[in-house]
């Protein structure tokens, strides 16, 4: 071939080398999605077994009301009988006013004990808030997931602490009858916690519990 032919062939080879030259392999690395911050005791994945709405379940609310009235009636009856036989201090208008103050203070302390228990057993990531709904004070750690034994401990902590504290403190102040009356009122106000403990204990497959604004969600592995 002539010079022109050689030039054309050289140009074709150059274009072919440019066209088929291996390009560097570029790997796209995707960052893994960030996981929501949850307590260390939360083993993913979990399945929901039951959603217990302690605020909105009418049947459960009626049962809790009945249980609360029964506890209060038994407690007040015992206090009246003790007063009738001369046990305890004198009872008057001031006594009832003091009882009302102690009862209100016990409910506020009840929620604080819940908060401390959530922080102690749920970890530093648990965020606790307080509210008032349907005539009740409540403590919420919405979204926090704890193991079954720990959540039961959180629920029972106020009843255990105040059931000892109220009678002992009032007895030391020479007002034992006041202490037992306050104990009965406070225990009657614990029916919501006791109802949730009952639901947890009657669900053997439940291994963890998630707190919500309106109650709890039972979880299983």
C-alpha cells in the first residue's frame, strides 16, 4: 500500500486503541443506612405480640376502675376499723387535709420512681417525659425497649418503694393511721402498672417490652 494507505491504516488502529482502551473500574461504595439509636438491650429484629393501650381500651379501663375501687374500699375499711378500736392517732378535718396532701405527693413521687427506674434499667439513651391524661399523671419513655424482667421491675418499682415508705415515714411521725390510709390510696392508683404486669406475665412468648405514649407493646424474638 502507498503512503496514503498506510496513514489511513495507522489512523484506524489509533482510533481502535482509543475506543477499546480499558477504562479503570470504579466501584461505588454505598454507606450503610444509619440505624436508629436504641437501648443496648434491644435485639433486632423483634415481632409485635400485642399492643396494650392502657389509656384507650374501654374494657381494660373498666376493669382497672373496679380493681382500684376494691383496693381503696378494703384499705379504708381496715383504717376505719383500726380507728374504731382506738389504734392510731386522732382523726379530724386537719387529718383529712393532710391525707390529701400526702396522697398527691405520693403520686408525684410514684412517677419520679418510674423515671429513675427507666434511666437505671434502660440506659442513658432512654428519654423520659411526664404528662397528665384522663385524670392521671404518667411517665413515658416512648420507644424505649427493655427486656421483660427489667420492664416489670420498672412497672413495680413505685408500688414496692412507696408501699414501704408511706407507712414507715408516717409511723415515725406518730401518724400510723395516716400512713396506712395513704398506702391504700396509692396502691389503688397503681392498678395501671399492675394491669400491664399482668398482661406481660400472661404472654409467655414476650421477651421484651416497648414503651409507648398510651401503654406498651409486647415483643417476642
